[in-house]
C-alpha cells in the first residue's frame, strides 16, 4: 500500500472564478493527523481559491455552470461554486 | 395578560425574521423557570466504560418530566400551566413573538430535548465526540408560509460547550435535510453562546447544527416546533410600517441607505452570499414579505418590479 494519503480542501466561492472570495469551506484529512468538523473554524483558510493554489493545493474538481430551469429561475438551494482541492502527503 | 396587550414584534423585527430567519432574545426567561426546567429535564447519569452513548440518551428521556405531546395539539394545550414549559409559554414575550409570526391559535408540531454530552461520555463509549452536521430540519419544504422553531437555552452556554450553530439567511434555500452536510463552515455562522434563559425563534428552514461539547458538563437545549392554524398576515405590530409605495434611489446613491427600514433590512446581504444568488435571496425575501403583508405589489429596490413579477 502506498504511504501517501490524500488531504482534501473544499472551497465554496462567491462566483465561478477561481480568484473569487471564499464563502464556505471544509477540510478532510486522510492522514488522520487532524480532525475537522462542522463549525470548527469561523475564518476561511484562504481569501480566494487562487490563494489555495498558490499554497500548493491541487484543484481536481470544479462545479459545472448549469442553465436555470424555466419556472425555477429564482429558486436557491445548495452553494453553487464548489471547488475540490487535494494535497498528497507522505506518512 | 390579555391577548390584546401582548408585546408584539415590530415591523423591523418581522422584516429581520424574513431576511435572516431568526430573532434572538437574550436572558428573556426568568431564572426560576430555568431552574424548574432543569429539574424537570433531569440530570444525566454517568456512563461506565464500554457503555454506549445511546444509553445516556435513553436514561435522560426516560427520567425527565417533560410530557409527550401529540402532533397537531393546539399549542395552548400542550403543557400543564404550572410546569416549567407551561410557565415559559405563558411569558408575554413568548406569546407576543409567536402571535406575531404565526397568528392566532398556533398548532404544536413536536418538541425535543437536545443533550450534548461532555468528552468523558464519548471516551467511555469509545465514540468520537464531534459536532452535528449542518442541516435543515424535516424535509424539502417548498412552502412560502413557514413554521417556527423556538430554541430555549435553559442554562448559560459557553463557547467551549459548543452551542447551537446556525447560519443567518439560509432559511429560504430549498434543500434536503443533511444533504448540505459537506459544508463544514460558512462565513457568518453564529454559535449560540448565551446566558441562561435565552430564546431563539427560527424560521423552519434555517441551516443549523449542534456544536461539539468540550466542557465538563452536559449541555441542554429544548426545541419546540409550531405552525400556524390560520393567517400569518400582518399579525405583528404593523403601526410602524411606512408604506408610501415610493421607491428609493438604487445603486447610484450619495448616502448610505437609511438604517432599520424594511427595504434596507430585506436588501442587506449575509457574509456567505454568492454574488449572483445573493440577489435571488433579495427576490425571495421580498416575495415572503409580500405574503406576510398581503400586498402583491410590494417591492424593495425595484427587484421584482423590474422583472414584472
């Protein structure tokens, strides 16, 4: 088995641009060295998604931009601009 | 106190509830009621090593003197008058807030005693002590009308005790319960650190979750969900509604918007608003205000007029 583990950072941005401000975030640490949970951090780890890239996080998934269904144009539900980043860490 | 003398919410408070999904009243419940509630709720029993955390929950539920109440019971009949909850629900502030948001003769939906155990319970149960995922209660709810959930904090809550976490302004989002659990932290989230006797009135849709308790003592919170039996229209003190139906200048303005007006409250963003859907939040707040004032022409800052909605 590889001695590398994945750390995942999920950032939710104020629009679809990667340099837009962070409005929500989550950490998941596959090394088991840190435990993150809901409500554990009131200030975002980065000001923008681009700042996460500059700090060595690798982007591996970004939310699609989807058209708005007719009749549901004003509906709001989940956060739209979701970006998944990873770091691979030797353990 | 007669129904006609109740302290009703102001229009600014009603608009704030529409915009942000909550109203908070610190230390609103007298200590005598808080103490009586804690006695009726009962103390948690210590766990032995290897016992499950569920045992501690079951013991609290079995021992407490809070009644089982059938869903659909008139709220006025839910609690014995001399019980802590009967006395709580008779407080003028509570009656006035409920009347303002739900109108006459509200209906009881359910209640629940939330207990958050300290770390030693989780250690003995070999159970990870973590916060609750952020969620919206019940299930997908497409209504414009709303239920109210009253959270009662019967004792002081410190930040170490976790407190209930909620995110102002999320209540108009149509989501499916804990489907949003992935969002660990959201800008503007609030943790209920408060004095004993604090009350939080919530729109049923607000995103929230229990914080992890890292203190030595158990944390209690009691929640009552209730709904309207009739009209929710203009049930608060509407005397202060200024309704000239005149629109103010928008975008190109030479001074900040007047504070405390319904229009300003409905168009004030939350720190987590996305730049585009933040505008949809204004649209949905205005629609909810139209419903509550029964005025399909009401608008704030031209958002719906422009769209001819």
